[in-house]
C-alpha cells in the first residue's frame, strides 16, 4: 500500500495548462481575427484582458479586521418619524447591525428622507439603543445639517456616553455643493465651519468619524471608477487640510474622515475600486508623514443601476454589488431596496434588502476570508490601473487649486459628462444592456407596491452666491423608461399600446431569429410586437397587416428570403397604409432597393435603438 500523502493529484493524467496552449485555441476560434477583439474596456478606457496569470507576490490590502463582518446597514428614510422608528426597530430585530439615516435633501435621498427637526429626532430615537454596538451613519444635506447635533444633544440628555456610540456624522459640504451646483458661501467660509462642526463632535466625546468624502456624487452623475476615486481623494484631502488648519492634530484629523463609495453590479471593477481606494489613501497618509491606518469605507449599492421596470432584476444587481463590496473590504453596506426608484419601499422590499446581506454573510460566509482578491491577476491588475488613473486625476485637481477650484472651473464636471455621454451612447445602442428595460422588456409586468407617501418638499437653504455645473444624479434606464411611460399613456388613453406588425417572411426557420430580435427591440420602447407564423403570399401578409390597425411594420426573415421577397412585401405594405416600414438586419448592397420599395429604417445589433424608437413615436403621433 502506498504511503499516505496530503497531495491529491487531481487531473495529473492531463497535460499542464499553459497560456501558450490557450492562445493556440483562441487563434483557432478567431480564425485570423486579431486577439484584440477579446479585450474589454472600462469607462476609464482601461484594457480588460480575457485571461490573467496569478500574481504570486501579492499582499492583502488592509481593510476590515480579519474575519470581521461588515455592518449590515439598513436605510431609514421615511418622512414620518413614527414610521421611521418602526422601520428601524423592525430592521434591528431582524438582523441589521447599523442604520443609515437618510435625511431630506441628502445625496441619495431620492425625493424622500427623514425629518431633521429636533422633535422628529426625539420621536425616531424611541427605544433604540445607540450605545449597544449599533452603527449609525448620517446622510445629510444642506437643509438637514443640524440633524446630527440634535441626536447628540438627545443622547447627552439621556445620559448616554458619547464614546460608547458608533456614529458617523456625515458632514460633507463639498459633496452637497457638487450636487446642487451652487453654494451660498465660498470655501474660505465653509472650511472653518466644517472644522468647527467636527471640533464640536470631538469635544462632546464622540469617536467619529465625522466628515465623509462621498464618491456617490460622481457615480450617480455618470462618472467612472477612477473619477469617483479621484473625487473622494480630493475631498478627503480638502477636509484634512481644513481640520489641520483649525489646529487639530493631523493624526486626529485623519481619524475624523471616512469615505463612501457606490457599489454596482460590475463585480470585478467594484472589488478593484474598493481595494484601490485603500491603497490611494495609504499613499496620502504616507505623504502626510502618517502611519497608514485602514480607512473606514461605507457603501451604498448604486442608485444609477436601479430601474423602475422589471424591478425584480434590481435584486440581482444589488446582490452582485453587495457581494463585490463585501469582498472588496467595505466596512458598512447599505442595500438600496429594489423598488426605491418607484417610491418609498414597502416592508417586503426592505426585508429583501436586509436579507440580501444576511444570506451573503451568514450562509455564504463572505467575511471569513480577508481580501480574497489578493493574488488574482485580473483584480490585482485592475486595482493597479485604477490607482494610477485616479492618482493622475487627483493630481490634476490639486494643480487646479483643489477640489473647490476644480468644481468652480467645471474641470471634473466636463470629464464626467464625457464618460456619461459615452455610456449613454452604448446604452442607446444596447451595447451596455439594462436587463428588463433595454433588453427582455416585459410589457405585461405588474408594478410592485410602494408606500403611499408624498415626496418631500425642501426649503431653500440660502441664496447661491457661487454657481457651477451640477453633478446631477441619474439612472441608466431613464431614456428607455421614458418610452415605456409614453406607451402606458397610450394604453390608458386608447385601451391598447402602440403596436408594430412583424411581417415574417417564409418559415420559422427563416424568420425566427430576426423576429425575436425585432420583438425585443421594439418592446424595449413599449411598442407591442404582433407576431405570427409567417407568410409566403403577399396578399395574405397585407390582409393580416390591415387587421391589426397599426401603421408600423417590420420585415423579418433571412437574407436569402429578403433577396426574393422583401422588395415586393415592402411595396405592398406601403400601399396598404404603413407609414413606417423597418427591416430587421443590415441591408448590405440592397439598401437602395429596399428604401426605394418603402423601407424607412433598418434595425440590427449595435444600431441606435433609442433614436429609432423615438422616431417611431414621432411617426405615430403624425399618423
């Protein structure tokens, strides 16, 4: 009997896999096409290879303490303090370990938010034990900037020691100014006011941190990962300087600052972004002569990826985002409920948001391994690339005079707008797919319930003396959702949606692929596709078209059938009253023939679907 061994020679009978072997297989599949076709690109233009080798000398990025779970933070944003209190208690009784208090006017409030008055804070705080290891993260805006102090005063009144509380105060005047595109005060007045607010927190005995560099400002506005990181760095450094200028010791000032990032459904880029921020902040600390200490990173799942259509898909998006943020080292994660884009979420949506984290932590044990991405060639490479790109932009911001000067000069806004336009172009062409919206739309879906609560009306917080271009939040699905909204209006007014007749030519083997494509294409814009079993005879085709009562038609078949039947079919449809005739597929050399016969537009993968669909609505409005 052979001696026992700890080694399991699995697959030892097979030859070793090498990169060279893989490349040969790739070349055989590409059949002469360049390997560059397999490269992906991020919004920052970073090349993403299809295969990476392991990085053998990689070190873990210091983040959460080993095997420590992140805080399961639950969003509290109900304007009624009694209801907000009930939400908080329910969440804490069912697994939440932290509360994210979102106040009206805060970045990410989505039109709602808690009442920031002292009376409302008192009502909300009933039966909540702030000194029992509960994490609290304030998300405040200009109109709610006093809310943290109201809670601090209440805790003092109750005799609760400030040092026993885990409160992040969320002061972020730069983030607020960037979103609003205005400020009633210059930075020379804001910086000392911020330092005084943080100083008051310290004087009361709170551990902090107190000032947040919020990357969601950039992410929600359509920016890239490197732009988000550069903004966080620039804002954090500005706050660090403001605190030091007030007389606070640099180590203490550093400990008063934390970051907030967006986590989206791009797993690898999100993981790399979180790792990159820790490396970048450590570099800032070293430049300040400080021994690096892990930065506290709070996280929200991304607002811009949420949709108002097919909202169940949002559960998948937030699950992937939470997974990536957790593995990337986030200290606290807030999952946006999947119906938030529709209104204030109901108890079911809130429970799903909470349980998403509980399952990943308690059943998948994601927190048991520290920095599991360490050594992964792909994520290590992306981390390094993001560090380089973000640091370069951070230096550009610093050369411009710091983040305030960069905002006043619209330096960052213009860069973000360029990235946003490129992404919007890809979404319009359905190269970047928004599942359930731009692809696989379900016109029969039922809208989920949300609470019947009106949006909060915000008071003015001062006459803006300084203005610049605002970093306005948006969602990726909005352009296609606007078309679906127009479809709903037509349905309500007429009893049926806008419709298009699929003029399927030949047998299912001829037309199925393109008919399915056309159905997905038009229904993404709320135009119902009327399918059928196909036609060989033109009179029958025309008869069925007239029965539908629509003026839109789309020819669907193979190139071979198009060559013999498309021209006659298009002419017949035009004579029968079709005001817009589409052909599914690229026209090739026959484009002029098809257009002469009455075809008005061609739809194909990579085409500008959004422009085509908008034009279809314009044609229907004229008919």
